[in-house]
C-alpha cells in the first residue's frame, strides 16, 4: 500500500466516468481524495450525452466509502469548463488536482477531414484542456498549490494517418503544459503530461489481438504520482504503455553555423545539420527559451 495519500485533497477528472479517467478517479479516491467525476456521457465521436456514466461512477466511489460528485458539463465550451471547476468548489470547497482525460475521436484522411470533424476533436481535447485549466489554474495560484495532469499521446509526438484533429490537439497540449508549469512554478502549481497507452473504448475497431496486457490500471499509478504533492517534476511528458514508463522530451541537433546561407549550401550541409550525435536539450522550467537563444547566439559569435 502506498504511503502517498490524498487526504484533504480535491481532484477533478474530466472524462472520469469510463476508461482511463475512471481508473484515475478510483485510484485517487481509494487514497483519500474527494473526486469530481466529469463526463457528459457522449458517444466516442463526441455526439449526444448521457448523465448516467458520471452518476454511476460517482455512486460507485461513494459505495466504496469515498466522496464523489458527478458533473455532466462539456469541456468543449468556456461555460462548461468553468462549471466543472465550480462543481468542485461548490461541493468540496477547493480544487487541488485537475486531470484532463476527456476525449473523442473522428477518423478521416487529411484530404477528407471536414472542418466540423476537425473542430469537434480539437474542442474537446485541446480547447477542452484550456477551458478547465483556465479557471482551475486561477484558483490554484490563489491557494498556492495545484497539480495538473494533461493527456497527450504518442499520436501527438509521432502521429498516424487518419487523425489530423487528434494529432494537432495532442501536440498542442505540450505548449499549454509548458505555460502552466512556468507560470505556476512560483505558486506551487505543477503540470505534466501523461502519454497513455491502454485498451479502452477508443480502441474499438482496432485489431488488439497481439497487444500485451495494457489496461487503464497500468497507467493510473503514473498519473497518481504526477497528481501527488510529492511530485518532483513539472513541465514534463511521461509515457505509460503496457507497463513501460518513460520520459519523452524535445531535443535538437547542435546544427551548423554559417554567417550566410544559400539554398545549395543548406542542401550540401543537411547531413551535418541533421547529425544527432551532438544534441541540445533544454527544460521549460530551467530557462529553456532563453538558453536556446543564448547558445544559438554564442555559436554565431564563434564561442561554441
């Protein structure tokens, strides 16, 4: 049994009625957290709605001896995001943890993706994150404490065909995570991204016959640690798939400096430009933006 508990803490989990979100909510509740289960009960494509899943998940937690409230507001709107956070504040008086796990999916090749389908996914994943982060972050800064866990995906790092809306949403999450971490650092607010791999209803229609065991319960402990007060990292990305946990990060090659370039010179030097034997890796919370510029300028001055 873990020594890390959440007694006195209040957690909001979007998409918390099913799949990964429910695993997160149940784990935190079992360790003493009061939980707001947010889920509008829509189908996987994000259409329709049903209060049943959120109510059922909250009832199950209460039946197990925990404290939980259901929220059926949609993360896809500003009003919905604010209402979700207000449910935590009105019911439990605070918000310490925000886990954004709500998601939907609409498949189509880039040349065939409609604007409606593009926005429907971006509105839930990426804008949905902002809609709940904005009011939650304000309160966390005021209280001097907070933990945010956003849901990214290897689909946002490496992508796959047929999901441009999902890929854009998940890659965009990295920028939001960086800003929460940077602006929250002096206020006790930390933010990280989970890149989960688990068999949930999102896997419907996929051939998973060769997959190893990869249920949501394998991902939940990573999210639990990122949500805990003892979490020692911020502004980072953590992969959790089939029992493997790893850190993902952005890096760049050292590159090549010339005082001026022609198109032909770029072509001639492309192998050296791409050479990854020497890398520069910066951390968002360790002055990455400024350090990137400082080293680039130093190279231009011949100091490197």
